[in-house]
């Protein structure tokens, strides 16, 4: 029991660490164009985004429960007799289950930090999914590839394309109006509009991404309670539905302390600002003007919200990237396709690479035995050292809020350059 | 005493589920285009109305005011609709769960992982 409790505490800490990296990694989604156009100062932008991320984390738990139930419902159909609990919690229970989730988070965090170092916007959600798949595969749980294809891969390919088209048409139409409004008035007006559009995207991001960690922690709690046979606590999380004597499903509830911790972790991560990625998204894909930034953000928010409504979970990073590229096309400005190509390459590698890291993490933990907490502690230490190393490398050539402020003041001049390949200098 | 469901029905139902729901995809494209472009245009019309109101003649001031007001209402409604969609998502694509006789008794979200059989 002590082993499982240690692993549960480690898992919660690592999950909050993932939420923190998600916050500063994905801040760019919401505020990059606002910073680029000068609608918001960099620090104001990330504080606004942090606020709406926290609000978003509280207003709906549908994504959190979907993440947790989507995983455990796959591991059915074992009923824990006399306790009315369906959906094979046994397969993800105890130390073994905690280690799978733990390894998945390690893969996701490391991939987030690597892409952050290379200034590449990539999907934290896909990193988490890749981590779960990698750890599950080496742990002997079969991956349902068709569901991965339909729920993750196809939306990942289609969503940036759809947003690119919508943003392109939107920007084209907006610039017809700009001619009638006048450039100065439209610039001032659309800068105000960007406060609204950036807030919407931040809200959508908080609604989606903070809850993924809530789902993961809930999954860890389920694994723990099952492992130590705390049926009362488990019943508090899983509400079983009966129909004519059959267990037909279950719903999950996320404890309030999990919501508060996740919202705080993501908000803190957002508030420190992911300047490296904001720079790529706002300055290196295309030169962004206020009407164009507003069109890109509203198109992104529309695609994210409508897709969420119809049950297609999307990466906000992919959508917003498509929106920024589309807005450049709509204004007939130069789009730096080599930067877009580098980003797309990062997207392609996200799931496999996070999966590989998670698989290695699980294998290392497994050396110490499934019933031991030592493996979990070892991979936590390796993760901390790796994260520290990446942070050190990044600090040797930092990109700061002041750099972005200077770029905007200079009228969208040369943005700070990324550290090394693959994020090479952008050319038109 | 609760009873378990058979997995056979789940597998049969899952195999008949299309890879992507074309109808939902079409709705996403239409709604995204309408909301994304519509909101950007509405905001532009608000600014245009303000311009007429500030710089126009008497008649233009009134029409500018009306244009801004109507566009503002539409924009606020669109944002409210977006927040409503955010907080009240339609259920995700369901996989039908059937009992041993093939009768549909429940629907569940399509999962990514499954246990080895």
C-alpha cells in the first residue's frame, strides 16, 4: 500500500508538471498573434491567457471524464463483484497501472520540452496520447489502432487544413472591409477585438487541455483505489449505471482538489510565458497585422469549438497554426513554408517519439519490478535531470518577453532566431 | 447483482462504425466557416458603423449607429453560442454496446486501448 501511495503521489506531481509544461508550451496558441500585432504586451497577454485557462479548466469536465473513461472503458469487461464496478479497472490497477500512466506522462513532458527547446509548436495532447500508447504497448495492452486513426490522426490532419481555409477566406473578406474602414481605425479596432478573440481561444484551451491532466490524475486515483481495494473511494469516482439488472456503463467525477491543482498548474505555466513558441507562432510563420490576427483567432476558436461540440478532440496547436498560415494567405502576405514544414515534421513525430520515451520509461521502471516504487522514483529522477538539462541548454540562448516586445515595437522586424536546427532561419 | 456485458457485441458494432463521420465533418466545416468568418466580419461592420457615426452626416450617423448595434448583437450572440457549445458538447461518436441477443442496450465512446483477448 505504501508503494502504491508513493507512486500515486509521484504521479500527481508529474501530472501537474505536465500541466505546467502544457501551459507554457501552448500559451502561444492563444496569444501569439496578439503579441505580434502589439494588441497586448507579452506579459499582459500571458496573464490574460492564464486567467482564461483557469476559468476554462473549471467550466466543464467533459474532456476530463472522456480521457479517463475512454481509457478504462477499453479495459472491460470485468465486474468487481458485489461492488457494482464495471469497466476493467483491474487491468490498470495498482502499481502496474500507476507505472503505465507515470511512464506516459514522462514521455509527454520530455517531448514537450524538446519541442519547446527547438521553438516548435507541437501538440501536448498528442504527446500525452503517444505516451499512453507507448507505455501501454510495452505493458502488454493492445492499442485499438482504428480508434486512434479516427479519433486522433484524421482530425489532426484535417483540422489545420480546415482552419487554414476558414482563416484565409475570413482574412480576405476582412481586408475588403478594412479598405472601407481605413487602415488606422481598423488597426486600433481589431487590436481591441484581439483581446476578445485571444480570450476565447484561451478559454477553449483551458476547457480542453487542463482537463486532460484531470483525467489522467483521476485514472491514477482509480488505479490506486482498485489496487488497495478502497471500494468506497472508487465508488465515489465511478458512478455505475444500471438498466434492467445490467451494468450498462459508468460516469466519472473529478474531485474538486484535482480541478484546483490542475487549473493552478496550467495557469502558472501559462503565466511564465512560452516566449520561444510565441515567437515562432506570432513572428516566424508570417507577418501578422491586427485584422489578420483577429481573423486567425476567431477562425481557430470556431474550429476548436465546433469540433469539440461534435465530439472530435483536436489539438489547439494544430488548429491555431493552420489559422495563422491561412490568415497570411488571405492577406496575400508571405508565408514561411519552411517553418510550417518544420512544425509539420514535429507534429508527425510527436506521437511516436513520446511513445518511445514512455516505453523506455516503463521498461526502466519494470527492471525494478511491477510491485516496487523504486522504478517510479528512478524514472522521476531521470525525468528531472533531463528536464533540467534541456532548460539549461535553452537558457544559453533565451528568447524573452523583452525580445518579443522589441520585435513588435520595430514593426514586425527580424524576430529572435531559434537556437539550432531543425528550426532554421525563416525565409519567405 | 450486476451482470457483465459480452464483448462480442461491442466488437461487432465497432467494426461497422465509419472511420470518420462525414456528416459531422461537414457540419464542422460549415459552422466553422460561418462563425469564424462571420464574427470577423461582424466586428468589421461594428468598426464601419462607428466610422459612419463619427464622421458621417446626420442620416449616416443613424445608419452607422444601427449597423454597429446590430453587428454587435450578432457578435455577442455568436460568442455566447460558442461558449454554450464549449460547455455543452454533443456526445462523442458512440459505439453501440449490445447484449448477447444483439439488442442495443447502451452506447459508449470509442476507446483507443483495449485488453488483449
